[in-house]
C-alpha cells in the first residue's frame, strides 16, 4: 500500500495472525477511523506522512509491536486509544496539536516513552 495517499472512510486491520508489517508511508489523510488490533505478529506499523485522521485512532492487543510513531500527525478528530500492546515501548506523535476526543493509553506494560509535546 505504498502509493495510497487518501482514504475517505475507515482503515480496519484486525485478527491477522501472520501479518508482520503494515506500511502506508504515503498516506496523508484518513476521513474516519484507523483501527489496528489482534494482529499478534505485527511488529512494524509505518504511516510516516499521516497528517489527519477525522475519527479515532485505536491500537490494541498487538503483542509484538514495539513502537507507534506518527511524526507528521497534526489533527485527530476523535479519540486516541492505545492499550494492551504487550511490547509497546514508544508512543510518539511529536507534531500532534489537536485531539477532538480523549486520549486513553493504558496496560502497555513496557511503555517507557510517551511523547506528544505539542498538546
């Protein structure tokens, strides 16, 4: 999905036990939701140019992922929910300025870096 730059609706990735990597590095805009959950072997999630999500970002119950970094994300219209990711050590959204809903980050027992400096 390297050439995908805009999704008007939702991105749902769930219950993919063999998925190891999800890369959408040209994706700039998601009109509604991004949900990634129950993908036990997912260790790489890359959305380097993502700037806007109109709804929620949800990531939970992904056992191997160690980092969620969205360097260019500025605006989330809904909630950010990141929970129960056993090996998640880094959650970084350095340019995030607006969240329309809440931010819930919990039960990520290896999380040692949480960075959202512009909020």
